[in-house]
């Protein structure tokens, strides 16, 4: 494994404590999977705004299932899949951005709720379509936050750090360790990525929660 970074004195060190802290943040995402036991009533929009907890206005607003099905396999269209709001947190526990085509790709965005009705991106996984009914977890990001201040607008609650892993099917890849304030970055190249569990079948219509 080789490591490359900038020349600034403040770099994130990829030590065990840092990686464990990020991993713990990922494990502790409480998505309250109670809705998993029932058929999910999906909502569809072109683009979803997590801050307003609503579809983006005008041409990106909510659409019906018929229009969603049309967009689902039409290249160049936009489509987002949104499960019901969790009554305990006041937000959708995740949403899925579709890259429409004959075999779509999917970006799963999981959210945490530092306060009722406030959502923040906890993790993001891009399931890249391989064109044969299989998906591959090509890029995965985990976000770390500081302390939430309810006196400030929710939009101010932004991540302080991010760990982003790029994975290739041949077992190579790299991981970026990023801090935002003050900005710093470190990259670690990898050549022994365990890819066997990074594949998934393209989900059937309405069974997208299998990707979460």
C-alpha cells in the first residue's frame, strides 16, 4: 500500500483510532428498519432535497409511479426513490438516486437525524451497473459530524470529515481521508480489496431496500 498526500503540515493520519471512529459512525447509523417488515410505499421525484425533506420544486417535483416507471430505464432522465418518513426521527432514513438506463445504477444515501426533522447525509454508496443484471459497489463514502447546534439553521450542520473508498473489480482501489476545516487530504492506494461481497443483483421494481 502506498500513501500520498499534500505538503501541508495538517494531514489526516490513517491510524487505527481514526478508522475505528469512522467505522463506528457508519455502524451507528440508526435507520430504524421497522418499515422493512412491511411493503414499502415508495415515493418518486426527479430530485430530492434532504434539507426541506421534500422534492425539489417545479420540474423536479413529485411524480406518480407510471412516470417513474417510464423514467427508470430511459437514459438521460432523473429519478429519486424515497421511502416513508420514520415517525421517530421525522426524516426518511435514506433515499436512492437512480441513474436511469436499461440496467440502472443506484446511489444509496443514508441519513442520520441529530434532531427531530433534521436529516444529514451519513453515508453514500454508488452501486454501479455492470450491464448484465449485477451491481458493483464502486464508491462508498462515510461522513463524520461535529456537535449539532439547534440554534443554527439545519443547513449549517455540515460534515467535518469524509472517508471515501474507490473499489475496482480487480481488487485494486484507493481511499481518500478528507477533513474540511481546515482542509486536508490523504490518499491510500490499495491492491488487495476483498470484492466478493461488493456485488449485488439488480433489484426488482420496488425492492430497492435490498441495496441499503
